[in-house]
C-alpha cells in the first residue's frame, strides 16, 4: 500500500489576516476594538474561553481583552507565546 505524504502547516507560525479575526467579532466587540484602536491597540487573535470568543488586542506590550458583550479589560492575565519569525 502506498502512503501519501501531506504537508502540515504549523498554524501558530502563520499570522492570519486581521480581517479574518475582525469578521469573527460580535458587533459589540467591533465597537470596543474600534475605540481601543484610537489608542494604538491592534487585534492580535481571538481566543475561545468557555465557548465564547474573546478578542485579544495589544499595544506597546500592553494587553486588552474584549468579552463578547463588548466589555474591555486592560488588566487581564493573558499569557502570549513568544513566536519566532
């Protein structure tokens, strides 16, 4: 039997397009992210916490998260991986 080799891409080393993350935000999260964007925060990724998508934004080393209902938390305890470019 012949086996096929498939290429597996390490997703954590590939940065998805920000528009992909943006499309997964709730309307409330979009408003909050837009407000934080005025202060330099940029959407990094979305993390699923207990079945709910939480947006994670970063600015100058600071982290902010936005709950599905749009609540902003700038003192969240979020651990980020150190990715190699």
